[in-house]
C-alpha cells in the first residue's frame, strides 16, 4: 500500500504587531495576562534547574521524528528564553526572548512551521537567520500548563525544507502533549533514586479500542443471567484475541475494551498484530451474533478503532507493570467513536506499516476533536487472506468510495 503522507506546506496569513526586525507578529497578552502567565511559569519551579533525562528524551525523539539536528524545550520568561533541555545546541542555556522563533510560537495555539526562514517575511531579517546559527527550518508547538502557554517544544535545521508530512506533525504533536504533562509533574516524582527507574521510553505503540455500547444496550431486553453471559462472552472473546496476537489488555470496563501492542520488533509488527486482533474480534463477534439472533446475516454490535502513535512508557506511580500515556490512546478512542457495528476504522499511521497486506474499503476524512488538522480513516477489512466476515471484501482498496 502506498504511503498516504501529505505534505504540510508553509502557512501564510495576515499577522499584526511588529518584531524588532520590523516584520509583523501576532499580539500575545495584555500586561495583566502576561503576569498570570509568568505566575504559572514560575510556579513550576523549573527555571534555572539542571537538565533532566525525562525532557532530554523527548527532545531526542522529536529530533528523530523531524530528522533535524537540533531540538529543545524552552521556557519563555519575561525577557529571556531559557532552555530546560537541548539536543545539538551545545552548552547554550538562554537567549534574549525578543525576536526569537519561540517568542512568536507561544503567541499561537497552533504549531509554527517555517520551512525556509530566509524567505519568510516574519523571520528573514532575524539575527538568528542572518547571523549566528543561520536557522533555516523551524517547527515548534506551544506548551500549555494551567491554561497558559509557558514554553515550546521545537526543532531546528540549518538547511531549508520543501515540506513536512502530516504524520511528522502528528507525532510531533503527541510529543508536545507529553512534554506538557512532564512540565506539570514535579521533578521529584520523576528523578528520585536510581536514574534508570521511572520513565522507560517514548515508543511507537499500536492501540486498539473495542466499543461494546450496543452490546450493553441489547442486554436490557434479555434475562439477567443471559445478559451477564453475553457481556462475559464478549469480554472473553476480546481477551482471547488479544492474547493470541501478543497484545496487552489495558482495560475492560464500561462500554469499551482497550489493548496495546508494544512488540519491539518494530512498527510493522505492532500494526500487524493490532490489525489481526481487530479482525479476529470482529470474526468472533459475528459468530456470537449469529448464535444470538439465529441469523446468518447478523452484523456484530462491536465497533473498533485502531491507531499507531507515540506514547510514554514507564512504571511511575504504580507498584508494578508499565503504563502508557500520550495522545495515542485518546486518538484511538475518538476513532472508535466514529465506527459503526462490525466496522474496524484504522488511521493512516496504522495502515502505512502494514503495506499492501492491509485491505481497505473507502476512506473518511474528518477533524477529530483535539487534533490539529484532519485525519483520514480507513475501513480495514483484512490482512492478506485473513479477512472479516461482516462485509463482502469485493472492491477492497477503493479509496475513493465512501464509508
């Protein structure tokens, strides 16, 4: 299957106010609002503190995602830009705030993407472009804590770019959200004791969420004992499928069941296992549904979302075992909410590692709440010869058809 990455081109639009270089920029806050922002920033007690591996790890990861030689987390004090973590920037710890890329980035709720600073009217006369490091490419996300933008997660290159992909921007966004959670977390929770304890790593993880709200709705018409049996049957079906495909159950409860696939063989293996598990669940649910309704054409009540993205893995605040948090699980839940009974919706990030083995029926382009830009979801109906039985697979890979 061909890559579905779409280039993200340099944004354009009108801006107000001016930089010291003479180029326009958007307004940030009134003085009272800047005071409030400063109050939140200083309450974090991170300014002028030593570097920490939890932040350094995120900077290394964003550099890998963007293929850039320099990345950093900056905190924007009233008159200075102070670096909590840097990669590829030597011993630099702070610069004056005025006129920096990050001073502009925190004035926006969206990411700032500069593909070629020499051709950008906002930055072409900046001393960081004309002199010194001669920055050409910049991407930065504002970091929010307590309702205020206190800093940025950024990456730099000294060569211009033609474009970046939606996938890169989404992964960058996920890392920025992890950085926000880390900024809000006191240092002593992360770095006490053995420095190898605590956070494990930022990893690519395949997520699967099965919605069973329709199953629960049907139990209202059944005898209590039959209702309990039906829910237990679906839970067993889910657990056995996850176990067969080498996943880990993250939770069974309420109206959804969650699993993750963290195989270290790489993203392709993770995606294959998540997709195979989803197909396995739909096949098993089809059998259950036919037994209940005595109807060979019965469509299962389960709906599944699968996605592959970044998550922070570790064992903090738990007696044993790993935990995962980040944007990946939240995105997967929103994908699952878009699916109907018997349907598996997969993100582009999940399908790309599958390659031509992933069989799809149509695509749906939508904006998910909390996401930047649009996502394209695909109805997955098979991996090679292993296919769902809920739908006829004729016409697979027809990306122009509707879901």
